[in-house]
């Protein structure tokens, strides 16, 4: 039994919650009475509730996010119906903004809005030990803690986590930028952990066998000195299979840092997540995002041509003032820089995000249910947004998967890549009527049929490109839609993800 259970529902099993481990690390004398339980979306809420209730906790804290709020609501309901005396505490970004009206927050006993290390300890002491007699409010707006006083959570990744999961880390909290679609814009400040403390903790993780580090910092390269020191640390600690993921602003990369990336040891793989979001000046101005496009282009081309960094770039469809044509122009510009992946996402109206100020004037219509995606606005109607949603899904399957590196460019030779794929996307949906559950072999058949039957690509050329792609990807199926010949598989003997290996962008 545990008096305190810290729980959350991760999107996937390979994810491990840094937030839970941070709360656990900072429970002081109550830590021995606490336990972490992690679930994932493939599990049934009733089974999660059973695991929680088996511990007979006095306090159970749930981390609530956009991807798990519906499942958390069901889990909370089952726990409360079977153990009404259990105190339920909620935290996380989904309930940190306007918690007074959030259905899940209303059903809980307490909500901690913001960074909860100090506030959660105080609440648990009040409940389990008895505090100073002052009752805490149901909704606790936590003051951001001094990071120098926060206990490091990294030792609470288990050996199993290290072997089977991505290790999430952070070197800073907060964001100085004001992008209205992002909750980080509400902070306006950045606080950093002491690097010497971090390096000691990360070295212990590396010594225990950790190889995959995903940084949660909103802009890793905000401080040139710190990001350079962190990269130097991992270069000194380089070992086969080491993988690092950072969210960056390429236009802020120094030449010195880029040269370090160009000279990275081959044992290290690096992935950059780049929030390009839009090239429409009116849209960027409307959401208060500032950027130097010339510096962005220089850095993106340098990364692609001079380094082995895997580049994952994000675009957002549905921003105020962004039309289909302006989005198409931006997509084509981005694809000319050849990032390994382009993630096309629909705008989401996150609770508390300042983007809400455009609701009336922009006729912004959002889904009321998570993930709160845009449905229509003044510049893109419902039909266009629905087509964009399918475009996004098919692009991920065809463009981002790495299965069709040689074949896909045949689709748009001499044309706009966006419009060419937009037409293919519409045709593909008319053929299969689904945007999930299409296996790669069947998808290859659709693509081949469209290339030779609708895009005017020579059959022999399309077939040869498809064979090259299958040879590279290690597929074993027969290309029955071409000639029935069997394509031999090729083994891949390194630690990169299969998706990255197919793109060939990281050694």
C-alpha cells in the first residue's frame, strides 16, 4: 500500500513522465510513502483504476494533458465511485488554465496550477500530517519554485526505463516568446538549472546505460553558452547509439554551434524539432511570432547540407490570415530546404492560450473535445480544413515515413509539391475512404497507380524508383502491383529509429 500515488496516462508506453518523477523527487520525508504509476492509452481506464485502488492511497495525483484528459476523466470517476474518501489532486497544462470551469477539474478535490513540486508537498503534508491549521484552497496557483532548490528527478528513472523508454530531461523552464497558440507564451521568462548539477545527473544516467535523451526545453538554443556547453558534455560522453532530441530556433544558432554539429562524432545522432509554423507574414504578426526568415533559411540549409542532424519541421494550418494559397507557398518553400520530416498540424485552441482573442473577428471554430483542433475560420472553411487534415495524415504516411524517398518527388516534378500532394491526397481518400490502417505495401500500390495513371509518370521510371525505395527500406513483400518480383531486404545495424534510417539523414 502507498499513501500517495502519482499517476498519469502517457501517450505511448515508450514515454516516461518527467513530471511525476519531479514531484516524487521533491516529496521530502513523504517520499517513502509514495509510488509512481504510469499507464498508456492502450490500457483500459478500469484496469488503471484497479491498479490505483490496489494501493489504497489516501492521495492520488493525476497528470492531465491534452492527449489523456478523456481517459483521465474516466479513471478519476472510477476511483472516486469506489473510494470516495481518496483525495484526488490534478495537475498539468490541461487543468492549469481556467480550472474553475474544466469538467475534470471540477470533479477533483484539488487542482495545482503551474509547477507543482513545492505546492504538492505542502498539500500532502496538510492532508497526511496536518499543517499549520490553515486550509488550502481547492485550486492552488503554484509559485514557480527556485530551480536551485528543486531536487533532481533523474535517478528515479528505473533500469527498465533506461532499457526500454525515452529519457526526458530539461535544462530550463519557461519561454520568453509570445506566440499566441502556445501556453508557454503566458510565462514570459526563462529559468535555468545549474549545469554542473545536470551534468552529474546525466553522467550517472549514461553510466547506467541511458542512450536516448529528449529535452523538453521550449527553445534549447535560447542561451548560446548553455546549449554549447550541453552539446560539449555529450560529445565528451559520446558512445555508440547516443541519441539527442532538441526543440530549437535555427535562426538563433550561432556559427560556432553549427560547426560543432558538423563535426559531431558518428556515435551521436541528433534530431532537431523546428517550429517553423508559417511563412505568412500576416499570420505570424497576428499570433505575435517574430522571426528572421533569411537567418532561418541559412541555418536550415546548413543543417541539411553540412551536418547529419535529422530535421523535423512543424507547420500549423488554420492560423488567422493563413489562406490555402499562402500555406501552399510556405509548404513549398520549406520542402525546398529538404527537411527530413514536415509535420503538418492543425491549430489547436489550448485552454488559456491567447489565440482565443481571434475567435470572434476570425470566426474561429474549434472542436469542443480534445485535442481542440480548428474546424473552420474566415480564411479556410470547414471543407478545406477537413481536406487539410487528410493531407496531414497522408503526408505523414507517405512523405515523413521515409518509405518513398525516391518515388515521392516524381509526384511534383515541375509543379508545386503542395498542390501535387493535395490532389493525390484527395484521390487517395476517394479510393480507400480512410486515413489510418493502410499498410505500407497497399499504400505503395496506391501511389504507383496514381503516378502512372494520373500524374503522367513513365511506368518504368516509377517502377524503378519504387524498387529502390523498397530495397532501402528492407521490405520483403512482392511488388505485385508492378511485376510480381521479390525485393530482397537489407539489414540496418545501428540505433537510429527505422524512420530516420529510411530518410538516411543521420548516421
